């Protein structure tokens, strides 16, 4: 049975910095988290998806599934019964106000970072797990723990601290 959690607050907009960190295990592909709207799901709300080819894809811009490159980190080795720590951070680029820098951390280490165009919108709520209000045919299945949302872009040392002092 599909299980998910809807939070009546959304991620901060990309006009601000933010980070999301959590522990994950025994998971499959699907939506880990997403910002949603009750009227329809916009493709430019931020979301983290595990793709069919087992890559993390962190959307922060209108993409139509074609224009946002996934992180180049394969999570296939993480899909076991071991707990793994994952964090994604988003901050505005200092070189170009129309771009954001997205960084993926796994077990306390930065494993990929990308600069990409910004077109995030605000949404009224956030969903952890589920299928992003029907936007995806595959529902995330797995275990999440210690799910945290920060209104700052965590630095590498902060992410390492969460990993080293977590579960």
C-alpha cells in the first residue's frame, strides 16, 4: 500500500538557500520528496527522484523531463539493507542570479554538484514518499528516517556532522 507524508508547508523557494537531509535504506526508484499543489503538479516544483536507471535526479527548474541532468552518482549500491545518509543542498550561484548550485552528498561526502537554471515556484505543501500527487507512475518504496529540512545551504562540514552523529 502506498504510504506518504504530506506536510502543509513547502520547501523554501530557490530565492533562498535550503537543504534536505535524511537517512534511507531498502529503497526502490520513485519520488523521495516533492513540493506539490492541490490544483495540479507543476514540473518546476523542487523534487528528488530516484530514476529507473538508479540515479538521483534533483529537479529545481522546469524540465519537462528532458532538460535537467541527473546527478552522475548511481545509488544502485545503496539500495541494500544498510542505512545511508543523503543530503541535497541548493543555493543561488554567485556568478549568475538565474542559476542555482545543487549538490548531492552521500554518507557525508559531496558526490556531485551542478549549476542549473532557476525557475522554481512556491508551492503550498510538500510530500515525502508517494507519487507526487499522481505526477509519477512509480511510487517510492523504502525506509526514511531523521528527515530534515533546513532554510540554509548546509556546508560540507555540517553535512559530515549529520552523517557522523546520526543513526
